[in-house]
């Protein structure tokens, strides 16, 4: 029996055979460990589909490693935490050296560091080479900037990696950003025929996981009936190619559009594969650029809009996460304290927009970025919900949610909890925006153009109440001054009525 001295920890969101943790692997002294921990499904009340996705992807990756003859200890269905299992294994095998890729959750990184200190072993936390920009490089870019903004970081990434740049060093198409071209609602008659995402029939491993999750986590939110996520590297590549071939053409134009019973729109549905490291962002961007070169009918605005999500925003929020943790998780700029409404866990609300966005979230573990930002997130901000409760909900219910990506998006962008650390304004909107970008309002008992009263849209009432309450803050910035200027068109008596009705709504959020 060989003497293992170096233990390589591979976490459930690090399923990459090209991982830095496997480079220089020494079969004589090294061993890999992977751990299924019930604690990871329970520290937030995780969606059944999220639990199943992680477990199935981990078990498939376990098989891939064993097929390549890696020495591996795979701990299945443990009731212990990852740290408790690690402690047992390290003491039992007399490990002197623990190696892992930087965890995507601050709490886990801190716990691993504390364990290494406690057991007096060497700990090597390696950079995650999956990303274009390391936390150290991001910190250097931020330096002493007074304003940290995506646009300038995104331009740097484009230049540094020569992506969508012409031969003279200028952005393709003469501009950096085609965001204005990517905000169209679906036509009034609806989105028409949309190619459904690639389907993957559950194999024996996935079927076993689905059965286990349904039995073990039966009280957790969500459903497994529509489980259709890529759980292997091969499936992830198929999903990417399918998106590029059939769905990319309309992604840009309609990426912000919403429609009842249209959960996926023209979106790529590869974020979970990216975040599990089954896909590398470089190959995703390369596939999109290749398609653009081959197909002249693909609009540059659509290509740029998609690449901005991957090369720009995804890298940016990761940089912000490592830069600002652990404070980011504690931020509460507006000092909101209300509890998350119960219907965020059931979808049982009379608001059609929330009913659809939360309903599809519970069914699939998925909603696209505008549904998350401008429906569920917008309402949570306007309804003065405690940011930590909202962040826990997002982390729990979305299959692609790992804290490094979820927390900056939720606390920083949707909730403005850090007071605009990296956003120039709170992202709030009335029911009029939702009506413009969807068909939700047509079937709703509430009316988006009514500001107060029994038939008033709660989003609209709370929007105007929020502007009245924070008028001074909004008037102090040119980005938001026009929003409060509209208050001048509302009489003092109507503003008082809005505030009174808003208070009724805020005191009875569960009844909406």
C-alpha cells in the first residue's frame, strides 16, 4: 500500500480534467478526494435540481478520473461537512500536504485554511486557470479607482485577449458595446417558434441521483420532473454547439425579453456547465466567434452581447467577489429588514410576473438574467427585503448559482446593497417596464399603469414609494435625476396615497 502524503481536493464546481490541481500529479504519493456532503445542499435550502446537477456531474467526473486510472477516494452521500470529512481523511492517511483550486465560496476557503492551520499541514490553494482574469490581476486593475465599472474592465479584456478587435486595434464595428441593440421585447404576437435547448436523457448515474435526491431531499423546493442539464464534459460541448447553431442568431436581440411559459427564450443555457467547469469560457467564445466568421447573417450586436456576458460581466463579478469579501455578504446600504415573502418558495402569488418567474425557477432551477434582475430582484429591492435572505434564495434555487457569481449579482447589482460600489445606480423599474418587456401584465389582476389602490400593480406602487423615500439620493446623481423628476408630475395628495398604499403592501407581502 502506497504512502499518500499529498491530498488533492476537487470540489463539485471544479470538474475540469485540465485543472491546475491535476498538473504534475504524482501517482506514487498523491491521491484525489471528492466529497458529497449533505451540508452543501442544506446550508441554504437548495433546489432539488441544483442538488441533482452537482451530484450527477460529480459522479460522472469521478468515473472520468477512474477511467484515467487516477487514485481517488470518492465519499458518497456523507452526512458530514466537507471539512469534517477532510479532517478524518487527513488524520487517517497522515496527509502532510493539501492541494485545492481556489474555492468559489468564501466560507469554504476560510474553513479549509482554518483546517490546515489546526492540523499543521501544508496548504496549497492554486489559481483557477478556468478564468481569463485572476483575482490578483483584477485587484491590480482596480488599484485606487474612484469608480469601478464593467465597461472599462471589459474594454481591457477585449484588448488584452484580442477578442472582437480589428487589425488596427479598434473594436469590431467601431464601438465597444451594442447593448442598445439588445433590448427588444418579443413581437406583440409572441416569440414564435424557438428552438428548444438540447435535451439529454438521464443515464444510469443520473437516474440513480434523481431517485436519491427525491427521496433524501423531498422537502426541498423545486421539481426534478424537467431535469435536463448537461452533467458531463461531452454533453456540455453538445449544448454549446447546439446553442451556436440554432439559438445564437436571436440571442442578442431578445436576451431581455420575457413571455409567459417561455422559460429559456433564445438563451444559451450553458451557465451551469461553465460554472461547474465542464466548459471553459475560452472555448465558448471561440465557438461563437467561429460561427460569426462562417455565417454572415449573424449580427455583430448579438455576438458582442453574448461575449460581453462571458468575457466582461462574468469575469468582472468574480473579481469583485474576491476583492470585497467577506464585507459583500454583510452590506445593507438601505438597511432593509423585511422577511422574504413565502411565495418566493412556492410561486403562489397573484402577480403574474412573479408567478411566472418564480414558477419556472421552481420547475427548472433556471430564470434568465432579466427575470432575476428586473422581476424577482427588482421586487425584493422595492419591497425592502433583507439582502442576506434574498441572496440565500438566489443561491438556493438556481442550478448555476455558486457564491462567487451569485452574490455580486444579487447583493451588488439587483439589491444595491453595497451602495453602488460597482454599479452607477439602483436597478429599479415600475410595472411599465415589465409590461414593455413581456406579456405578463395582460393576464394579471394588477394594472401596471395604476399607482395606488386595489388594482394598482404592487411593483408600480413600491417603485414610486421607493423614489419618494430616497428622492435626495436619486436627485444627487445625473444617472437617476430623471427618475425623480417624474415625481413632479404626481400631485402631493397622490404621492401621499402612494406612500399609504405602499405601506399596506409592505405590511402584507405574503398576501400579494
